[in-house]
C-alpha cells in the first residue's frame, strides 16, 4: 500500500472534475473561502503585514496581484505570501479539527493571486481550492498527531502541498508535472510550532502559499523532483513524522471529503476556550445579564484550558487571547469575543478587569475539549447554570450562515467601507458562478 | 549549556571584526569563494537553470543583480536562488568533510547578490561569507550525522541559517534582529535527500540563499520570531535531529574556524571515487600510460564505492558520475575527471567503453573512504601498483592553488571568453581588497 502514493494523489487531482464534487462539499468550499476572505481583509492592517511589506517590497515583481484590504499591488508570489499572512494573523481562520490545520490560508492565498495572472473562472477557483484542501488535509491526516507533536506547524508543512496542487490544477499540469509539483513543494515543507506567539506563525501559511505556486510554476517547466516525495524512505512522511498512514492519503479519494469537515471560529482566540465563551454568551442573552449583577462565575473545563489559556492578568490584547478569564468577562459584557474584544484597551478596561477577577476555572479530566460547565452566581443570590455540550463552531454545532456573515461583516468593515465590504461578501457567495474570479481580489482592494 | 544558544551565536556574528579572523582562515575564504564562482559560472548553462528561469522570470522584481554566466538580471532574491542552483548543479562545489555540507552555495549566492543592492566592499563580503560558513557548519556539526541520516539535505537545512547570518551581517542587524533572522531562517529550514538525482538537489542551496536574505531583510524591519530557534524544545535541533550537541555551536567561537576545514573537489563526481581517479591519473602521468597498452585495472576500495558508484554500463554523463569504471577509464585517457569527462558523448565513446570494461573493483572493509589500492596490468606483462593513502582534495592532501586555478579555468572558460574568465579569476583572488564587491558579479555576466 505504500507504492505510488504521490502519483495516485497527483493523478486524482489532475483528473478531477468540479461536477464530481457533491453540492454540500462545494458549499463548504464557498463558506471556507468567505471565512478566509473576511479574516484576510480584517487582518490586513496588522503591523506584521506592514513589516513584511517594508522588507520585501524592494524585491517584488510587477504589480500583478492585489494585497487584500490594502492599496499595494505585488507580483503573484509576494501577493500570495502577504495575503496568507493577513488571513492567519488574528488566529481567527478556519480549522480542520482532525489535524488542527487551518486549511484555507495556504490554498486560497495561492489561487486568488493566480486568478489575477491568468484567466480563472469562479468555478475553476473553487474547484482548485477544494482540491488543495483535500491534498493538504489528507496529507495532514496521514501524519497527525505525531508530526504535530514533534513540533511541526502542520498548517505550513501540509499547506505547501495543498497550495502546489491547487496552483497546479489551475495551471493545467499533467500527471507527471503534478507529481513533480508535489515533490518541489514537499522539499520546502517547513515551519516550527516554536514560532507560535511571534510574527512567524502567520508567515507559515503565507510562505506555504507562495512556495506552492512556485512549485507548480517550476513543474510546469518540467523542473524535476523525486516521484515519491510522500512515501519514499527519505521523503516527507518518514523524515518529518514517526507515524504515517498512507491510506489516509489515497483511500476513498473522491468519496470522503475533508473540505466538508472544515470548521469556523466564532471567537478570535484559541479553540479550547470557545465552550466557556459560548456558555457565557448564552447565559447573558437568556437572562439579560449585566456585569454589575454578577458575584461569581465558576467554570469546569478541560485541563487544556488552564494549560493554554490560564493567564489571570493579561496586559495586552494578544495576552487576552490566552486568558479564559478575560474572554468570559468580554463575552458577558459585549456578548461577543471577536477581534475587537481583544483590543489592548478592552483588556485594560476597569469594568472588564473587575468582572475578570470574579471568574474561576477548575479543570476536570473527563470533560471533552468542546465542552464546559458554567455556574453564574448573582448578587441577588440566584444561581444560573449552563452545560455546553458542544461549543458553537464545532462540527456538532456549526456556525449558521447568519453567524458566518456577521463574523465576515465585523472583520471586513473594520478595513473597508461598509458598502464595499457588503459587496465583497455577496461576491464571495457567488463564487461558483463568477466568470472572472479575479473580481474578488479587486473588490477587496483599498 | 542549552540556554541562549541562538543568542550567543547571534551576538558573536554581530560583534565579529574581520581583523579578528586569522589570515589562513581569510585565505580559505578566498579559495572557497573562487571555487564557488568557478562552479557557478560553469554550471550556469545547465537546463536546470533554463527551466527555473522560465518558471520564475515573470515574477522577478527589478534587475538588481546578475545571473552569473548569463545575460539575465533579476531581483536580489531570485538572483541568489538562481546562482545558488548554478553553483551546485555539477555537484562540483566545496565540501565541509565533517558534515558533507557544501558550504559556499547558500552563503556566497546571498552575499554576492546583496553586493549589487547596497554598498559592500570586498572585505565586507569576505567577512560576511566566512561568518555565514561558520554559522552553517557549526549548526551542521551540532546535529550531524543523525540529522543527515534521517534524510535531511544538510546543505539546505543548515545553509539557510548561514545565509541569514551573512546577509544580516551585511545589513548591520543588531543582536536582537540577528536572533530573529536566525529564527525566520530556521523556520524555513528544509530539503530532503530524497531529491538527490533530480533538479531539486541544486534547488536546495539556491532556496537557502534566497530565504536567508529574506530572513535578514524581515528581521531588519523587526519582523519577530522565536528567540530560541536552535535550542528550544520545538526548535531546529530537537525537531529535525535525534542528536544535538550545542557546544558545537557556541564552543570556542572565534577560536576554531570551520572555514579553514573547507575542501574542494578536483573531480566532478561523488567523493568516494576520488581516490581511484587520483591513483589512475598518477600512474598515467608517471608511466605515460596509453589505454591501448592496458590489459586490466584492479581496484581495492571502500565498500561505499561499489554501493554508490557501482554502475558497470553507464549510458549518460550523469550515470557516468555514478560509475567508478567510467571514471577510471576517463582518468587514464584524459588525465582528468572534470565536467567535460562526464559529457554524454564521452560516456558513450568506444575507446572509453573498451577501457572501462577492463576495470574491476573489489571492496574491503578496512579501507578508509579517501584511500585506494590500484594494480594496472599492461599487455607487455608489466604490473604497476599505486597506494593512494589520501585522495587529492582531502584535508591531508588539499588541492594546490595551481590545481584550484586549473579547475576554475576549466569551468569558467566553458561559459565565458578566456580573457573574461581569466580577469574574473584574478578579481576573485583580490576579493579582500576590492572597493566594490559587486564588480565580481558584473565581471561574471555574459
């Protein structure tokens, strides 16, 4: 079963037709793209972008492609890098829960930039985008969790394969060229989890997008690589993981779709505190809670919550994202935990701090990651309870389209005028029917 | 001893002064640069370059930097990539024997391209080049051989650190920025040995050069990374190796110089067959041997020779490089084993084939890798013997300057007019005194 893994995958990508992809998968693709676009436009003003642009602008080629949410234009490779950074900089993008891959960043950044370089219809872009996600997540499935546990940032390491496959599909690579594209991509697979908390984290999906396009462009010119990058004894799965299951890559191709398993974050913070935030917002809305009425908030949560997000006195917005205490206070006061609720000023607001100090959290081993128990004690003695079985945003309780739209609007309207943001959103929903996919990029320029 | 590894290294690079580097090390640096330049100019017409240029030219920025041996000009990042490919495509570049790193490719390609973008003197270029080699080889020493054995092409994985350090030195990074530059570089460290035998092998040092420059440029703009990319539990040495010795990185900095241990290949093929070739050339010259006079050539060699280069009937030049039989036949007939002796036509020449078929090789376990025993039986019954204790090119028997010059001339004159090749060679020897290092690049343009 370990023969021809790379070739089997390449052959499937080359032969795939959009009509063979079920409607629900195509719809998931559109939702993933919309969510990605909102995150990228929303993140585009971050100083991470400013610094990357200052460093790399002198080396950019012609202004072939849009930097979303900004007025600069760069060559296709640099545009893919920069849009990939924007889309991940808030840690608010999509999640393939089986592998913790954030699938859209490397792929959408690649195909959208390419759509400004060559004729690409919306249907072709959606098709390539979905295939890229399949390649990326299947490769992730094959090596997760050992690969991630060692220290690889799987969004970068698996993402570069997906970006190469998606770009290669748009470029019309033949089977051998697609094999080479995966090989050239794989030999650039990189990115350490050690970089979490620094600007390099969002650099990873951006670089994966950029290197994926370059791999496909090189393969198109018959630049050769190994034919067995995935399965060879000195290839990706053996060198970068102690666990590998190639059946995850080649099994049930075209039958099981990872794209349909993509999920979207309702809250702009680590996924482990989402159940607590969800519970706070539900109780707030059901009982019209005011911060001033609350004596105490008790949480019973998965141990990971305290391990990863146990910061009691965060001082900055970024630290707030690693504080279940701040997150719950913001959820009660604002009824939300979007990017705005993690602004520095919000984290330092005295009303937030007062409520934050009333939150206590206890870990329990037998609680699932997407589960939480909340008890809110009011000053008048009432006790309100909430058991969140599955947090909003989980596969069991996905965000509704209305919630996705609200998230998009929140993010896009921070950067673009409301009318432009709304028009961009509608264009994203129409993705599959667009005659010229590059319209999307132009509609997101400032 | 595992604290502050990255910072200690960065601080040393930032604080280093050229005057602190011993004269013999500076001379090794000049020899390494000359050897690199010859390889790059000689390799510049290879189809690997043609394909990479066809793929990437549409995305290049302004023509800031020279592609050695050619008439194209590209932005600094792409020029570093392409010159890095040229310099490794013949597998004829330098070797740090302790780690099998080919040190110059990632570093020289980076600093030379930068010298066309900003004012850099020859002394500054040489200084940055030597520091880059130190960083690269020290990091290699820390993880070799486990890192290489797993399947990493160490010239790429360690090279990107060296390129970032060298570029960062030229850019005048401060200590914190140098730490970040190493971090950004490290999180891009990549390249599988699985790619050997394909165009991706020479892509590795090129991409390392390119990514190293980008890392330094980003760090100069305060793009952040981990402060502990080398030593952190999820950093380079733990994620990419099962062996690590951080003392190899920070021990005796400025006292032990890896640059002085660099070696140069006299023959354009795998280093394991160099002792046999060396012996053939010595016997040929001592006895004025003619192919027609030879009845039989018997070799006793290290087992690796047969494992790696045991091809009895090579059909192409590339296969010839993996044939100890062809290599010995060419050595007897031409007195050389440069790139020309591995042309397809030479491999298929009947005179070569006839002699090749008279070569027999036997492996013996107790023979060192740089050792060989040769017995040549002549048609007139005479028997000639030669014991090569250390092949030419080894640390014990380094190439003379005259041999380095002959190698350079052979390579450079294949691409450039003789007068231009000679002028370029003289400019390389004067490296340390050049007012403007970019003169070197311009002198190597076609």
